[in-house]
């Protein structure tokens, strides 16, 4: 059995090499992303493992079929950049890593929120300029706030545990309720209700498809004054211009954005020698009330190791048994 792993970063390499040795299975590691130009590197291999933010081109799956490869295993959770119709057409199975470390993302959401509540971005900028004054950066305490968790999957539930530890009041919304949280009476009936009651709205939802935003001018109008939005899910859950405007005009207090609707091609690249073409991104960076980071909530040693190894294990399950517990239902 021979596998090929695409888009491998330096920080992932050692985990893949260790797995390969332990399992005595050849894994060719390539840095290139999986594109119509690079897919031919997979000719002769039994399965493709990949990670990229760039959309997967349907042509890649036609080529895979031509080479007799019928499984692609992703090292991440989100599958919003995969064209399912191309998979179906070419009889290709897809797996992801649904749970590499929910705690990594949950912890980061709280980290970003705490930084915002204590105005750390502004304070650090001031201190860098030898301005040691306290005002106007008086903080707010999490234990006095109502945190609304949108999405109570693994990440949302991990976040709830942490928020409760801080003494915040937690409410939640999900189309599919978790029994335990339901018994504890944590759920509100609608997303609107969650937005209305929360001082902090934290998004732990997958992408709802282009144009289907949760946070936009209309929903922001329903939110509490001085509320905060935390997003470590997907950038397209938010109309960013609307959010920026609402922070600028004082309706909202601020936001933690680890994801951004136009992040692909920019996040995880170093363009420090260039001017940003994206003027909205430039404004977000400048705002003292927006904690913007380049999609790093997942980026911990535990998560990266799990992404590298679980994706390979799923691939082996698929190739040996024809299925895997991490197989995605592509008929939906
Ligand atoms: C995912 O797993 O889908 C993420 O969003 C994290 C990614 C940047 C590796």
C-alpha cells in the first residue's frame, strides 16, 4: 500500500514520518497543494491525503478516478471546499478529522475573548509606544457576562465547560440539541433569541454556504448594545463589513476574528513586505477592538499530530475495509 500526503507543512512532517514507520506503510510527503497540475504526482498511489483552504478543483477527482484512486482523506474537519458532485461522479470516498482537538479551538476562543475584554491589543500597542496610562482601557469581567454559544458540537461543548469555569452565564442554540445540555435547560429556542440575550456570541458552526450569514446588519440590530462576537468557525458566517461598521459606530463592543471571509490566499502566508490589497482587512487589523488572527485556533501540537495521524488511519480503514468511522456522507 502506498499513500501520498499533499500540502504538508514542516510542522506536520515528523508526525507523518513517525506514522509511516510505525505502520510500515509508504507515505510520500509533498508540499504542493492538490490541484489539476499536481494531481499526477498521485499516479501509482492507493490513496490521497490532503489539506488546503483553496477549493479542490473538480478536475482533480476526474484524474483520481483515471488513476484508480477512490479515497481522499482530509487532515482537517471542514469539507466546505470540496465539490461533492465531483466525488459522486467519480465514485470517490471522503474522510475528514472531525475531532482533532475541540479543546484547542475552544481554549483559543476564550483566549481571544479575554484579550478583548481586557483591551490587550490597545494596551500592548500603547505600552510599545511608552504610553503607560490605564484609561480608556478599563476591562470587563467574563463572570458578569452571558455567553451565547451558537453550535453545541464538540467544540461548542468544550467552550461551554471553560466559560462555566469562569463563572459566566451560558446559553446555547443548536438545531440538534445535546441531551445533557438540554436537561440543564441551557438552550434557547432560536438563534435570534440567543443573539438578543447574549453579551458575547461565540460561533461554533460550520459554514452555512455563501451569503448565509449569522452576523449581519439585520441580526446585529437585534443584539445587545456593547455585545461581542467571537468567530473561530468560518469567516462566511459573518458579513464582515456590517460587523466592522457596528463596532465603528459603537453598537457592538468588538470582535474576535480568527477566521475571515476573504482569508484564503492570505492567512498562513507572509506578505509583510507588501501592501494589502484587501482594504477591509487592513481596517480590521487597525481596529483596537478587533482581535484578528490568521486561523490559528486549531494550531497546537496536539491538534496537528492528531490531524496528521487520524487522517492516515481513516485512509487505511477505507482501503482495508471499504469504510471508516470518519467517512463523510457525500449524498447530502
Ligand atoms: C478545519 O479543520 O477545517 C479548520 O478550520 C482548521 C484548518 C485551518 C486546519
